């Protein structure tokens, strides 16, 4: 009777996992871009900054850069890792319980 809920939860878990995985790699791209001298007006580079800045800016307000070292990317990456390793498997298990 509740099997549609199981499929919806499984779909949400799969999408959440994929979005977080892609966002993690966009963060890595931002780090690499910050290390090399690039054209900041290139559309791809602007897109990377536009995607990551709304998440990194609030973290930067709470934990400002220390001595030129910006820890916001590290903190967001750890958060993504924790969500992917803890929350997504719980959603998958919860979905499986509805599908039985």
C-alpha cells in the first residue's frame, strides 16, 4: 500500500546523492581555479563562482578566512561528505522498508 512512498524516497535519495556529488566536484573546480591565474570573465568560470558562492558566503561569514586561508570550501566539503555518507543511505534504507 505504501510502495509509492518507497519509490519517491528512493528517487529523492538518488537525486540528492547525484546533486551533492556534482556539487562537490564543482567545489574542487573552484579550488583549482583559485590556484591558477584564469580569465575571470570566462563564462564557465563565472558559472562555477555563481554556483558555489551562495553556499560558501554564509560559511565565510561564520568562519572568516584566517591569514588568507579560506576554510569555507573545506567545511562545505565535509558537510557534503557527511550528508552523502549518513543521510543518503538512511533514505535508501527507509525507502526499502516501504518497498517490502
